[in-house]
């Protein structure tokens, strides 16, 4: 299942959820999981993004303001800042919502940019020389974590 199928699944879930999903996004989550059936676990992260975007009132804002490309970009920037998402993830959620609501024929971006694939950065932004947990390079040690030398007891 690809992003176009997820867009269709969102359309189907909206139809099945009635208007209650607007007050309770958890209803939308359940409907999306039902529509996706056995594919739902594989798309758990994307389902979460769509539900969180609904919780942030993205669908209503899109409908209210027309959902043109500039409006979608503005909403994606706000969503990324509010939820701490990457710009790509926010753009995907907003574009998927706009497409599911019939406000655009644009397709959601198919995958994160090449520089977002893989292990990711090993330094925390704004803190030069600091590493994220689990990213220590082999043969290196963080200051203050040295163990005493081992050897025979005397």
C-alpha cells in the first residue's frame, strides 16, 4: 500500500466515521485501522500523523481557507513547529488531508528526502560535540566515563 492508497483509506475512514471524528480524533484512528485492516500495523506511524493533524484542526483549516499550495505550506510549517515533526512529515500529513478532502490533486510526497534516511544526525543541534544516545563511534569514549585499567590484583 502506498501513499495514494492511504489517501483513499482516509477518504473511506472519513465516510465511515461520520462527523464525530472532528470532536474525537480517536474515532478516526479506529476507522482508519478498520479500513486498512491487515495493513494498519505497517502504517501505524502514518495513521498517527493523520490523527494528530486532525487533532490540530488541519482538516478544518484546509476547508476554511481553500487548501491551496501556499495555505498547505503554512499549515505544514505550523504543524512541524507545534508537534516537533520534520518538515517532510508535516507536509505529508497536510497534503494527504488536502487530497482526501478533495481540495487538491497533488499527491503526498512519497518518502522523506534522501538526507533524512538512515541513522540521522549524531549531534544534537546547538550543542556541538554532543552525541545522541547510542551513536558513540567505536573506539571512542565520552569524557568522564573512563573505566579504571584492569589487571591482576596485587
